[in-house]
């Protein structure tokens, strides 16, 4: 396994992070235990979850994933071996503290206490804001549009002040954000410096061969400010595995089971997948190996969050750390990207 520093901390996190959001919906607790056991044995020391999980999000699945992780900690007695990341949900889910803005001190406190109880731990290593309270472009929205009716939201400064109290109490160690924009990332970094408030250590955003939008405005900030990317959707919700090629719809795949990820199968994306399939084949590797190895090579990436519903998928994803892409392959990837720029944000 390879490791990188988490932001400006002294924590060495594995380049592969174990994603967990299917546990409780597509995966049982037995599956989750098997995935955690195997990942740890392969050097993965970084697990990512959220109060929202499992997905698709609803009142029945809320918190199920954290419960499974907590049960694993209790049974294995190995909490100290894992760098654990979780998240507080943003607005919009009526079953989570009423569905309104969640980033004031009181609601963040309730969220942390709930996660700690489910996770059966006294602390969370990295606590992340799952998505912004303000109206902006995330979850597949390409462009920012002004929303005159967005209402009030907690200021960046007040959010940092609230999080500072939970750091001081020992309930969380470090903080990060997710589904953020250059505006949000730069504002948080600026306030941390000028107001001597806790510093954001990471950004968890989507990034993959068909969605390289992070490179446009975020990657430079990540590198210069040492606030790296925790990649989610490195396989574009499975589409970069090739399993949906030629109109296929595997029975238990996410696209077959649930709504909400259709943007990853739009005509422009499907065209790009075919090009990457051809490149992978001529390079004697699978699409998964090509896609994951590409993500792993990016200088602004701290860790690549992999998600798997089967052990076969998990093993292939973890093994991607051992794949080196030649300059020739990387140049060919850029040619495909230039001809098919970000078809699936």
C-alpha cells in the first residue's frame, strides 16, 4: 500500500480508502465485515462513511453503515488501526434533523453524538461537511446559477467556530468538506488563516476519467494549500468498469436497482467509455485498472475512495495501487479526454 499525508496533519492515510455507502442496502453486515477485514490486511487504514449512509438515502437506511462499522470495531477491538472519516449531512433530507440547514453548533453536535454512538467510538479522525448549505453546483450540476430564493445559511466562519469546539472536546480530530467548489474551498482556507480557526484538511469530490472538472478550479488550490482530494466515484458509479457497455444492465448493479445515477449513462459518456475500453484493451488491462490507476497518479489526490459490492471488485480496486501507467498511456488518456471533455460530471 502507498500512503500520503492528510492535509497538514501527521496522519498517513492509505492511497486507497475503503468506501462504505452500500453497506446496509446492497451489502449485509457479513459482507461489510469481510470487506473491512480484507482491506485492513492489504494495508488500507482509511475508511470513509457518513451519517446519511447507506444509499440511496432514506429514513430506513439512515445510519445503517455506521452501525456496521461500530459493530466491527467492537468485535475486532482495533479502532486504533483505522483512520475513520464520517460526515454531517447538509440540508434537504427531511428525516435528518428536520431537513433544514445542519451546520449550526447545536445540529452539528447532535450529528456527531449520533455518529459516535453508532460507530461505538469516542472520536472521529476526519469529520466532513457532506454538501454545502448554500445553493451551488454539486451532485452533477455543471454550472453555478444564482438562486434568489436560497434563504439563509450558516456563514463559513460560524461553521468553523462550531467545529472548533468539537475538536477541543476531543470528539473529532480534523475537519474536511465534500461536494465543494473553488469558492467554498478558498473561503474556508482564508478564514482558517486569518481568524486562526481549524483548517480544512481535505475535499471529497467526484473525479474520474469522464469527470475531470476538479482539475479546472480546485486542483491548484489543493496542491498549493495542501488540502487534497478524497476521490469519490472513481469508476463513475461503476460505468468505468465496462459492465454497462452495449446496453447491458447487470441484474444487481446500482443502475438497475436504483434511480439517481442516470447521468453516468448519458450518450456522450457512453461514447467516452468505448474509447477508454479500447485503450484499456490495447494496454492489456481492464477498464477498472486503467480508471483506478489514473486516479491514483494525480498529484492533487490524497486518497481514492473505492466502493465495492463484491470481494472480487474490492480486490481489483485495491490492487490498482500496483499499476503504473506509462507516459504513452497517459498521453492517450488526454487525447480521449480532449475529444470527450467531462461528459459525466
